C-alpha cells in the first residue's frame, strides 16, 4: 500500500518559512573548510547542527578527527554522528552530507553577501552553501521536524553522518567510516547521499554512477637552473620541448585516448544500457549553454552523455615550472611538470591503467632520444562507482520522486567523482543512492550559489517521502 | 708607431683604489629601473654620473625622456649625454653604457649587501651593477681622469650616451638615438659598447655578432569559461590538447626547427667562418658547468658555439592560462596561450620568418580538425646584428687587448640580443664594437653579481688603450 503522505506534505508547506529561516541561520555561519582562519566557524557550524538535531530528540555525537595533517596547529572539525530512532522493526537508513562550504569572497563578483541568505522574487535563495550542501543536510533535519509536528510516525531509523571537511578533501573521514561500518553504522540497510544536482533544471534524477579519476605528473628536467634562451638556445636539450611532445601523444583533439590497451579495459556498451540514454532530459543546447560555446565533440546527446558518464576521458591541465604569466620571458625552464588526469569507468582497474599509462609514456620518452631526465608519477587515484538502479533503494526513491514531482526521475551518472560514495559502499556493503535536491544552475562552487525555494521545499518532501517508500519497498532487485 | 701607454697604465694602477671607491659610490645608489619606488635613485645615479663627468671637464646634458609609457605618473630617468673634447683633428668615438641596474633583494640569497661594494680576498668586488654596467661606464670616466693626472693628451673626442632604463626595455632610447644621429652624434667615426662579457674567465674577446629574437604567442580558446574535467572531459574540445600538439610540431628534441623553409634562410657556413671557431677559448666542460648538467645537444665545442651564435634556435617558454601551480587541479582551461621564441641569425628577415612560422602553425592547426579558435601572434621582434671584425674599429681594439692582456682576443658572437647595438649601427651608419670588461662568471643578472678587481683595473687600461689605437688605426678593412 502506498504511504499516506498528504499530512506530511502539508506540514512541510506550512513550516516552509521556518525551514528557510533554518537555512538562513546555517548560511550565516561561514564554515569555509579551506581557510584556516575560518576553522572556528566550521566547528561552530558542526555544533549548531548537532544542537538542532538534539533539540528534535536525536542522539548526537560530535566525533573529533584529531589534527589536520600538514597543519598540526589546526583541529579538524568534528563529524556529526546522529541517530533518530531505535526501533528494531524498522529499517535503518544511513544518510551523509557535509556542513562545510567552499570559499566565497564578495570581491569575486557575488551580487549579494554570500553569507546572508537572500531570496529574490523568483524564489532563488542565494548564499554560500545553500545548495552545497547545507540545504540538503537541513532537508533531513526538517523532515524529522515535520513528522513530529504532523504527528506522523517516522518510518525508519535514521543514521546521520555529516562532515565538515568535504570541500577540502574529507580529511579523516574514510578512516571513520571504515572504523564505524560495523559499529555506529552496523544496522544500516541502505545509504542515501544528497550532495549532487539534477542534470537540468526541470527534471529530478537519481544518480547511480560516478567516474573515477587518476591524476598524473610528467616531470622532465635537465639543466641545473633556468637558462636564458639567447645564451643556451640551440646548445642544450630543453625539458619543455620533451614535455609538450609527451603530452601531445596522450590524446587526440577528438578526445580519443592514445594509450594502447586503455580502451580495451572499458566495459562494452550493451543494447540495454544504450537504450537508457535516449529518454534522458538533456539536449545539445544544454551542453552548449554550460560550455559557453558550441565546441562539443559529439553531435548527438546520447554520445555526449556517454562521453561524460561511461567512457574514460583524458584532460591536460597545465605545466608547472614553465613561464605562465602574461607577457614575454625568454626563459628555458630547467624542470617542467606536466599535469594530466584520466577519468576512469567500469571495468578500468587503477593499477592496470597506471601500468599502461606509465609504460606508454616511458616508451614515448625513450623514442625521443633526449638527454633530459624524465619520470611519470601518479599524484592520486580514485576508483569509479556504479550501483544497480534496480536495487530496492533506487526503486523506492523513484516512487518518491514520482509522488512529489509527478514524473519518473531520470537515471543518471556523473562524470566527476564523489569519493565518499564508494567508501560508504565498500565499508558498509550496502547499496548507495545519490538523491539530489538542487538543479544544474545552482552554481555550487561558483559565485552566486543558490538553491531554488521550490527545490528546497519539494526536496524536504522528497527526502521524507523517500524514507516512507524505502521503509516498505520489497527487498528485491527489480 | 704604437701608442705610448706606459705612463697611462701606471697612472691607472696608482689611481686604482680611487677608481674602486668611485665604483663603491656608484653601487651604493640603488638605481633599479624596474622598481617604481626606486626611480628617484635612478635619477640620482644619472645626476651623480653627470657631475663626475662635469668635474673632469666634460660637457654634460641630462636629457629628459618624458613620462614612462603605461605609468604616466613616473618620469623616465634622463639620458646622460656628454662630450669630452672638440678637436676637429681628432677622431670622435661614441660610447654607450647604462647606469641603471637589475633588482637585487638580499633575501634572494645575496651573501653580502647588494648595494655595498664588498671586495673579498681574491679581489672579487661584489655588488649590484658592479659588472652590469656601472664598472664599464666608470671605465670611461676613469680613463679620462687617468689621462688628466698623467698629463697625457686624450687621443680622441669622446661622445658618451649613458641611459638609465636599459634593464627595463630602454624605454625612449631608440627615439633619442635616431633624433641625435645627425646632431649630437653627428661626428662619431665609430661606436664602442662595453656591456657584455668574456666567453670564459681568462681570455678577453671582441664581440661582432648578436642573434635577433622573435617572440610568439599561440592562443587557443574554446569554452566560455574554465571547465571541470569530471563534468566536461570527453564531451568538449579542450584548448590545451590542441596547444601542446601545435607546440610539439615546432622543434625536435635535438633543437632542429621544423618550420619548413626556415633553415633555408640561414646564411651558409663558409670554410673561412668555420675556421674561426677552432681556436676560441671554450670547452665542453665550460658548457656543462654553465648548464649545471651534461645535457648538451652537440658533442664538440665548434658546433656548440655555432648553435649558440650563428644558427637559429627555437625555445618553448611556457603556457599562460593553464594550471601552473604545484599540486593537482582538475581544470580544463578555457583559453591557453603558448609562448615560444626563435633566435634569428643572418640572413633571416623578420617578415619572412613570421610568414613561414604563421603559415606553418595555421596549417598544423587546420590539420588537427579542432572546433576551437586559434591564432598565432608576434609579441615582439628584434633583428640580428653582425659587424665586420676586419673593420679598423675592431683591429684597433684587438691591438689594445694584445697590449693590455698580452693575448689576441677571441672574436666572438653572442646568442642573446643587445638591441641598442643595432640601433646605433643603423642610426649612425658607423661600425659598432662590443668590448667587454667583465668575465663569464660575473653573474650579471643573478645574486652575488661581481666584477673582478683585475678586470676593472685592466679594463680601464683597455678602454684607454683602445682610444689610442682607434685614434690612429688606418681607416681600412683588413
Ligand atoms: Zn557538496
Ligand atoms: Zn562542493
Ligand atoms: Zn647591461
Ligand atoms: Zn643587464
């Protein structure tokens, strides 16, 4: 029997100004994790969040994570661990979010004070953290409150894990998740993360896949110090010459990766998967709008979405150690470091990819016949993640979306990575669902970040509805 | 009859402490032309130099050059124009030097105060400007004084042009030289510039050639703004991919320039020219020492010197607009600008080179088949310069070197450019000689710049002796 949600929904509607004020309070705390001097505000934000949960009757722990690696004078902000409900007859859902935010300087071009929630006449609520990720985090808090005020039994036991360092590498979080997988998180039946975005602005989605990312450096060095090209040009092997040749062998202008064997690691495209792309709400104009140009590689939306989600890509990011300022400088740089990364997808294993990439570059360098020194280094590596959208966690969420928004959600992947997703899946062994609240125009890491009032209020309904559907969804793959 | 110089030489020796004190006074004025807040010191240095010359009886003018282009609140420092002697029966020699210096910050690693001349027990005189170019400029002043004190008739009319903006692009100087070529400089019979260095540390040289330099930018742009490689990698043409491919087609690792037609512009190597290289005091170990490595391209010194002096070279300097910091950033840069320059030699004409380079890059970009926008731009261009070392100006200087140092000087070129050399040659139509005072280890633009006491004192003798020899050298090519 479908859950009875009307009373919950109208309670959310009548509490909506209260919920917006709660978001306003949260945005006013500038919890920027990347800025040392804001650390007290990050901690304050964690404490504020904990007290909100406590006042609603949740059991709350602020877990210290110790000192920040490399900055031993700084305490990491605590992870807010919370539990709402201990009913053994109910399912337990673990949710994750983060209460820290990206830096925001008014002089970067904000139209309003970034730490003052400002709602315009179209219902756009501007403020740093509004959509990433304070709005979604408060979505869970608000869902609890609306149930209480409406007198509706909460459908699940809710475990919450809210961190304060997501925008600065989630320092210390992986260890905590692994340590608590069989303890604090032991009874979780499924995981839900609300920290990404719709593909567009009108249609909700459920996200079941992310690409991984391996970041490489190519180091080439020769002379003992930077040289003057007038004096040494034509007499010495120049590291920059070698480097651009190596970088130029990695990828074609149409994005084809030229490392032999790499494409063979990619899971073949099945007809069934191919069919999924046709109906997704996305157009080439959406791409061009977000690119700010029409310099897309592929002509059709299906291949474009596949290029973003399910095929690997290789991007050249830049060169460290060479001349990079405006103007003209006649330097021969002594040591240059080329940076590139590969987005990886099923079934590319990190070790295999690294072996192929390094072997290829080693061979290319040997072919050059340069006297310079050369080395390719892996800077960091993160695996891809793909869940089954047929899992009951997803089908329940799909029903909740249909109930709140009146449409079936798109099933999407993302091209970027949210490493904590894979950590939760591997540590708990449970299905992880990405259930976004905000839309593609929210400008999460840019100036003028916003969350639409509609997405916030309907999003609170959605999170609550999801908990009702997931509480009773048959535990089978469909 | 060879000039009688013994009395002059012994006068220089007995005045040597006085001359070192004069250099000490000059070094103490921090005339850094690149630093706006030092501009009063640059002006002070010009005035000090003018007063030194005036007290020796020279006619001196401090010529204002107006405001600094782009920094209209700053006056350019004056050019010190001076004349010593107006005897129509004597030849007139025009000399050039500069009284401004490179920046020098103690925290860059100076072992001593850069603006306090410090003489060590090996006679190395450390201080900013000691060798570049205050020592040589004062060489001319000291030569006048030593002649006066020794009671020797000065052998020529000496015209002097000392500027205060050489280390910052010689703003305004070209216009002045062209305007005065048929006025202040009208009676010059030859030009001498002492503002470069010996090839090594033991053997003096006369320099008769410089390479020119053309500096290019390759601009590639596509997206409207920087993109996240997770979201857009694999869906959009990336400017950086195109750029490294273009840069990679310009030059081979052994320095061979791959622009078709370019090498055909280079004057063929004659047997006579080839024979000049064998005797030059230079070894591969000299190269390796200055490189700080053994990553030289050529195995022998002759080809190495030709690579530096008489063949073109192409160096890739860097990329503007891409990620250039340490660490990892997963950006797809929206617009990248690759910088490279070509050192040009006889008979490469700037226009022809530009035409070949731009045509080649245009073709290479078209071949790529990218949707990005592309443009190659010439940032600046300076012609090469080669004088005839058989000119009487050079043969006279050669005799002076032999008299002072007891060896025939090496005839050298340089790989870099000293643009004012060509300006003087073209404006006056007279032969220009580069007659260095300092040695290859003087570290002109680095920390711990120095001039050896020996090079200073013998250099004063050399400049005076040169004036005697050039006063009576038969005006024929030999
Ligand atoms: Zn986030
Ligand atoms: Zn974020
Ligand atoms: Zn100089
Ligand atoms: Zn200089």
